């Protein structure tokens, strides 16, 4: 009988403890589910904090290390010299080298020059700036640098700061390649519709980039409208993912800048 009186409170306390622990576990799971990020948005609209948002970046004028195998290959190319025409940018520039994207147009319009393509997928302004300060502009003397960058910084840095990051990279070109002219390109349009929030950011960034042209060492071209339909939409046959050009899109790009490239290379 005494054993029953001793054991009953113990069993009751143990049961209460189990119930309490279960309640705490359920509450924690609920908080985790509510705070978990949703699936990443597509290029159809800006990503927002708490809904698959990209992490904000530091100042665009501060280099961000990103040392990888591609960077080391670029160092080898740079040190070998023989580069007259250099392309610098992110994945949009990188895809000039792909057969399913820009290779045919690139070969047709720029294959007669001694070229190098230092485009890196997913690169931001900060990462490109770091690469340029760490060997990618050493070992050769280019005549012309074709440069477009900034789309990967949208919604991670302010539009004004994205333009200032471009200015910092242009200053790096002047410092390390003082003989080279720079053909600065406006950021390409993104998103299917004309009212896509990305479009407003691109317009503001490009308006600021245009002011960097001095028509002596820096030249500016905004060819974004060439990709758009009459109603302002971005056709899938030009940019299938509303970000990267198709083969047709790269041909539009090549034909738009080739005369200016030829002029500046001469």
C-alpha cells in the first residue's frame, strides 16, 4: 500500500513532464515552420526579406574575396598576355562562350580580335572588384574592355550604390589598364512585363551609369530596348528566363555593339 502511495505521485509527475516536453517541442516546430523561408522567387519579381530573400551585401566599393578555380584560370590567361579585347561581367557575359547561347555570335563579330572573357556566373560587383585587384588585370595591355555588371546586386544594394560600384571598377580599369578604353553597358532589362519592379531599378541604375561616360576613355551604351517587344514585354525567345539572352538575344547584343567595338579597337 505504501509502495502505491510513493509510486503514484512519481508516475503522475513523469507523465506531466512528458506532456510538457511534448508541448515545448510542438511549439518550437511551429515557430520554425512560421519562420522558415519560402521557396526562392523567380526573376518575375524582387525577392523580399523573409521570403527567400538574398542576403544583403556590404558596400559595393569594398572588394569581397571569392577565390575559385575559375579565377585561377583567368590569372593564367592574363599572365599569358595576348589580350586586346576583354569582356568583364557576370553570367550574362560568361555565356558568350556557350554554344547554346552566345558563342556563334561572338565568333562571328569578335573572333577576329585577341579576346578574353572574364565573366563569372553569380558574380556581384564586390566579387568582380576583388578579382580585378588580385591579378586579373595584370600581364597584358588591352585596347578595349567591354563591361556590364550589377544585376546580381539589385535588391541587395541600393541602386545608387550599384552605380558607384561600377565607378569603382572603372577606376580599377584606369589604374591597371591605363591605355584601355572602356565600353560600359547599361544593365539589361529583367522580368517579363514592363511594370516588373526590376525594370525601375534597372532604369535608375542605367541613368546613373550614363553619367560616367567622358567620350574619351569611357563610352556608354544602353541597348536594353532592343530586347523588348513593342509593348515593353521581354519575349521568351529573346530571354527565356527573363534574365539571360538566348542565341537570338546574343546576336542582338553582338550586332548592337560590334560597330562601336570596331571603332574603339581602331
